């Protein structure tokens, strides 16, 4: 059995995997933080990716659970990050590198899709309730965390897809410097002057 050829460490892949791990943490934090908060004199309502929380008892929870696809996307992103970090010395076209790129980019896409859908949904609900008197609507921390996770996920995907910059190979300079070959012109003996002939 032959040993695999180890390539130089791909630093961009390490940074891309690290970015995906950060994005996964932001995703999980964003699902539990409030996406939007509505406050009035009598009631306070907060929308999260897992539903609606209120200080008054509600009969039904009409907000869909977006926490499930977001957490699944975060788990896939962590798996892609682990593949990316452990495959930094493999060929760029190896199976582990391609799987990391595919999984991480797909998970970033799921995060972006859920974030946009959640933002649109909370905006529609906020616009519907904004007409009520003495109601204040605020964008919550969860929305900003999910937006940051989307941006960091895209940055990780870009770092994973950028090819390694080839360094120009130059020969090493010897300690005494580079010898310069100097071509000397050939030396010719000057002909002796001819004696004058007397006639």
C-alpha cells in the first residue's frame, strides 16, 4: 500500500473551516435570540426561530419552526468545517476537500434562505401590527446574528473555493553571493615595430 502524497498546508482551507465553525455558533445563537420584539402597554411578544414567546398566555403559536432547518444547517456546517480542517494537506481535488466545499456551501445556502424568509416573515408581521396604537416594534438580536452567520458562511465558502496561490520558485542564494562570470577579452601581444629599412 502506497502512502498518500502530502501537499503543503492550505491555509485558506483552515481559515474557511474556522469561518464555518464561527458561522455555526452564530446560527445556533440566532435561533434562540429574539428575531423581532413587539411591546405594547399590556403585552410583550417576541418572535424566535422556534416560535412566539409572550408574557400573556396565547391560544396558538402561528409562527413556523425555522429553528430545525437552521440547526441542521449548523450541524452540516460543522461537519464541513471538520472535513476542511483535517484535509488541509490533501490534493485540492480529493474527495474530502470536495465534500467539505459542497457541504459547507450548501449549509451556507440553507442559512441564507432561512434568514431571508425569517426576515420577510417578521417584517410582514411587524407591518401588520405597526398600525396598532402604542405598539413599538424592534428588530431583535437573532436577526442580526443570522445575518452575520450568513455573511461569515459565505466568506468561509469563498476561502474554501479560492485556489492556492502558486509561489514563484527561485534558486537559493549561496552564502557568499552569486558568482558573476566575467568574460575577459583575449590579450594579444603587440607586434614589435618593424625596423626602418634604409635604402
